C-alpha cells in the first residue's frame, strides 16, 4: 500500500513539473503572440536624430553676411545658433538637405552650430564652427627703400624691401610673397630695372582685408 502511495505521489509531482515548466510557458507565449497588443510598434522618434553636418565655413571673412547649409535627418527641424542665440529655424527636406537665409555676423568670433530636433523634441548638435568677422584693414609701413630714392651703383641694383604690418598677415611685393615673421616684420629683395621702378607692397589678413602701398625708385647706373 505504501509503495502505491509513493508512486502516485511521484507521478503527481512529475505531472505538475511538466505543466509549470513546459506547458505554462508555451501557453503564455501563444497568448502574447495572438494578443492585440503585439501589433503595437515603437518608433525611433524618442532617440536623437542624425547629427547634422554643416558645410565647412570660412575661418575668417570681411563680409557680414554668411550662408549656412548642410545635410541631416529628413523632415526634422534645423535650428541655427550663433554664439548661443537662436538665429533661424527651418525644416530639412525629404533628402535631409537644409539651407538658411543669409545671416549677419557680429564683429569678432561667431560660434556657429545647427541643432536638429525631431517631433519628440529629441536633439542632436553639429560641430561648432568659429567664423571671425574682421572688416578693418591691416596696418602697413614700408621702411626701405625710401620713396623717390635714386640708385646709381651697380651693386645697388638689387634693393632690400623691408617694413612691418600686423601679426599673422601675408605680405606681397609686386605679387610675390615676402618673408613675414610672427610679429609682422617682413623683408625681401627686388631686382631693379633701368629707369623708374614701382614697388607695390600689399598686406592681406586672413579675412581678406588688404592695405597697399607703392614705393617708386629709380635705377640710373
């Protein structure tokens, strides 16, 4: 009698184990699969949109107007900021391209970036590009040769051209680049032709502003 009770007990435990560990999970999976809730899909709108890529901007300019454009995620809002302030907002086209109306820069550095924002208010930001607006011309002083100088000796046919301008400015002598040091000092040489010679010295800064000075000298050996 005892062994029959033991067998019955073991069979009951086995059946319950099969139900809980095999049949019940399968039933739960079937219910989930056919439940109406399974048709609900999530979107990626809660995630930040594609990082916008802005067309490279000039490091420096002497024009107060600047055009900004680029490419990002399609149909998202593109917000243009300059030095932390919102300037304009447009919507990217179906291919992701965007372009803003020309903006006006302020004197000095302008930190330009674009924020992409989707309908769920998730955002991503472009890299910041700094554009220097500079409208003042560089200073220029030619110290040698003196304007109106006359050279008569053969050894003086090659003259030394020297002077000074602002730091980080490029200098040219009749279109040819001169050696310019970090403090703005420049030096070069020029082979004079017989008669009057016009030496045109130009100082051009990184924004494109230019100062020009002419020196006329005469070579009469």
